[in-house]
């Protein structure tokens, strides 16, 4: 483990961004990725370790016009118990329910899950199908700059994102869902609980006059980043959710994913799971 020269715990966003501007920083939120990764040698600490837990601007889940803003420090437990999330985005509660254990959920933050950028990150898949935007702030020359980008564009590789070293992820914005909205999350691991996903699937959309619209599908652990599944979406968009549509979408899902073999599953097994579980999830939506 390389030595840390300075530990800081800013109490405002301005202080945190100033620290990022002036030094090379490892950001610490809940620490549930940072600590095991540093102990295993996968993460080398930068000279400054910055604990962001006291930055109040990064906390809370609030309504902002036609969107819900979730602060980067919202923990998985807070998300699961939040009234706005329960009302508008129950799929995030479903994902939280499959996330690690109570102890980890109490510490693990949304911002940490996003910035760890694992292809298997469990909150990332529902966020992608809910059209989340990532919100980033920096203070390059005294003035605070905030930029937003679709979360789908934020991930560039395993553990790699578009975040610049001077930036902090401040939160995500989720547009309120349309009428007759549905969203589901499915995770498969070797164990039913406390396991990293071998694959995960998110599906969202709306049903109008029996036809699917605004369909979003995302897959986890089948590519270097969490991914939107455009061919599967196209197989569903504008169609009734009948047997033929469900079979065509499951086959499109199978055809478009390009997973790898690793310790959790072979590529062959992952593709079979994606086809079968996409079909099963769509059956559930059709019967709901
Ligand atoms: C036993 C165990 C089980 C787990 N199970 C699961 C699981 O089922 N599903 C799952 O998805 N994950 C799981 N994880 C991984 C981990 O808990 C999550 O990824 C968690 O959300 C990370 O959040 P954190 O606050 O602990 O992040 P940290 O460890 O503090 O940080 C993670 C990364 O994000 C960066 N970072 C954090 N916040 C910000 C910010 N606001 N701006 C910029 N960079 C930031 C850090 O620098 C670091 O690179 C598990 C971990 C453990 C130890």
C-alpha cells in the first residue's frame, strides 16, 4: 500500500473542489470498494485521501421540477427507503434488494457505485433504463462549473469513466417516468444473495394502447461497461408485448451481447442467461 501524505474531510462542495484542483486526490465515500481494492493492491492511493462524507451538497434525494435528483452520497439503504424513489422508481428498490448485505448497503453510496464503474455494478443497470444523467462539478479557476451527461455515455471501460481528476460526481438526475410506466431489474449470480452479478438485466418503458413505447433495455456484466441494448430495444419498440415480440426480443438480446469467460461464468452461459432471463422478465411485464 503506498503512503498517503494528507487526509482531508471537507465540509462543503467548494472546499472539496478546491482540494481536487490543487492536489492529486483519491476520493473516499463509503469505502466499500476503495478499502478492499487498496488492500489487495488494485488501487494505489494518490497523495491526498479526501473523505467526502461531510459534504452536505452531495446528500439527499429531492424533487427538482420534472426530475428527481439523487445526491452522490445517497446510500443504497437510503435509496431503498426514500418515499420519492418508492413512488416513482420502485425498480431501484428492487435493485437495492439484490445489492450485497444490509451492512454494505448502509455504507455503499450511489456515487461510489457509479465511479467504481464495474460492468456488474447493480445500481447502474436500472439507472441506465431510467435515462439518468450524471452531474459533475469542478472549480477550474475559481468559478464552479457543473456539467451533465447521459449516464450511458459516462462509462468508458472497466473502472474508467469520463470524470476528469478535477471533478466530483455530485449526483444523478432522473426524469419523472411517463404514464403507464414499467421497469424491472433482474440479477443472476452463483448464490442468491451476497454475490456479484454474473449477468444483470434492466427493462423500462411505457405501455400505450397495448403497445410498448420508450423502451429501454440495459445489460450488466456482458461487456467492459454496463450497456444499453439497442437491438433488443428495437425488437420491442412500437410492438404489442405478445409471444412473438417476446421471443424476438430474447433472441435479439442473445445476438447482441458479447460477454467474456471469467471466474463467474462462461461467455456461453452468460448469453444463454441473457436470452432466457430477458424472456422471463418480459413474461412478467406482460402478466403484470
Ligand atoms: C462484501 C461486498 C459486497 C458487495 N456487493 C455488491 C453488490 O452486490 N452489487 C454492487 O453493485 N456492488 C457491490 N459491492 C461493491 C460496492 O459496495 C459498491 O460499488 C458501492 O456502491 C461503492 O460505494 P462506496 O460509497 O463504498 O464507494 P467508495 O469505495 O468510497 O468509492 C468507490 C469509487 O468511487 C470513487 N468515488 C466515490 N464517490 C465519488 C464521487 N462522488 N465523485 C467521484 N468519485 C467518487 C472513489 O474514488 C472510488 O474510486 C460490494 C462490496 C463489498 C465489499
